[in-house]
C-alpha cells in the first residue's frame, strides 16, 4: 500500500477535502484534482494505480477522462463517481472501461473496500507476471543474448508487439545493440517478409541536401509496407524532422487527376544514443517527431549493468567467429575472465565482440589468456586488482 497511488477528481472542494482526510488517515497516498484537465496534468507526471473521477465536470467530464486514461494507461483502474446516476450513464461508464460505478452520496468505507479489492487483484496479477517471466526466462532471443532482467523485459516487449506494428524508439549508449534489436523486432513481426530499410541519418541528411524534400527519399520504399530503421535520429536537423514527419503521416498523391491522401504502410523503428530528455530540451529532437516515433520505447542497458551476460556473449561470439577463422578458440581462462568482468566496457557489447574477434585475428589458439587481451582491459584489471 506504501507505493500505491490514488487520484481523486471532483469539482466539489468539500468532497475532495473529506475524501482526502479519510483516505490519508487510512494510510493511502492521495492526490486531488478539481477538473479533468488538472487530472491529465497529474497523470503525465505520476503513475497512479486508481483514479476516482466525478461523472459531471466542466470541460473534460468523467467519461472522457476515463477514455483518455484507458487509451494511454490501460492498467490504471478508474471508478466513476456521480450525483447524477442513471442506468444509461452506468452502462456507458462500464463499457468505456470503468472498474466500478459509485453514486453520491457514498459511504467513505466503500472507497476503502474498492481500493483494497484492487490492491489485492493487482498484487495477484504482479505475482502471476513474475511467475510467467521466470517460466519464460531465456538466455537468447533471435540474435540477442542475455539473461539480465532488463534484457528479459525487452524480450517480453518484443513478444507483446508481435501482432501489431507500433513505431518504436530504441535508445541507449553506442554499442548496446540498438540496430540488432531493430532487426529482431522486424523479424518477429507480421512484416518479417517485407523489406527492412536501414537509414543512417547522417548519410540521409547529406542525401537530402542534394534533393528538395524528404518525400523524394521516402518515395523509394513507401509502397513496400516494411520497416524503416532510422539510426541516430538526433542527426536529422529539427526542421527536416518536421518535414519528414509530415511526409510520413500523409503525402498528397496524384490519382485520376485528383489529389488524395495516401497513408504510408510503413513501420518506423528509430534509434539514438543521445539522452532523450536532454535532446528534447535542447531541441535536437523535435517534440512532435518524438511523439510520432515513440509509441513503444526500449532502453538498451549498457554492458557494465549486465555483466552476468558477459560469459554468454563470449560463447556467442566464439561460435560466430570460429567458422571464419582457421584457428579454434574454445574458452577464456579464469584469470582473463576476471579481467573482462572487472572492466567497465565504455564501448559496450560491440567492444566485447571486437575483443573476441581480435583474438581470432591475432591467432590465439584454444584459450584466451590475460596477455591476449587489449592493453586498456589489462591496465584496468591491474588497477582493480590493486584496489579491490
């Protein structure tokens, strides 16, 4: 109950005050709003578990607020409270997704009964989700490798996206595997038989400088119905992002002498190694463009935060490079592995892959030893050993 957040929305200040005192006394964390607009502002900044909302309010009424909440956060339970109760309004509320329907005046302990019921239901759901995650836990998803909890969550997100094609924004440090993740998302979607178009945004901007508008470039693949991967979107100037967004949404086409709007059947997966909040604040990523591509957000963890995956990644890279090399590397010595685990990996997974490929290129045979590691890893390991 400690981290369970409740929002109570009502334009009657007396009711808000009574409910606030009662629920606070019962140990609940309560926020108050006097209108639907105020409630939406709070919902942007805080993650609530339950929203009680008055049915009839000026501006955004309870039903519209319920619909907006369910559109963006379907996991939030909403209860409609009204002094204008009719069967018709109750049916409308339930059809829109209301958890329950209360008619004023109501007994305060009824609020507690509803809240406690939802708390228990959510607790059971969370336990079931954790159980399912343990059952489904895997060390690999397509070409992605890792047993780290954050990687498991990413696998879960990709699974849940399979029947749909939402736009996706993948963000994380360089070398964390953003492009690989984009490929895996595409190959595990209904568009897997359609083209996957990789666009390096720096090259894209240079190409645009030789043309007039983004739609000149989009025309090359707009009818394919596949996936376009925009790598490092912060490299696209904001003005071009706005024009690009207009083109992606709907471009006028000539048909039978009349102009009509032709929607693109094109999924966008975008990636950036920049800090999202900072990029939005400094304007390097335009807000409307961000909103369009950010239907689903995936944050790739740096390798220093998932060191339990290092041994799995090494095995994967040994298998990958063995078929290309005359020499055979079977494993890594315990001492060398200790150095690899202590290292902070500023280049992330790509850097680890390069270390293994380097060992094959240098003719290492059978086992990678400490002396086979790059100097920066040996130096870091020596310092870490002296200062445990």
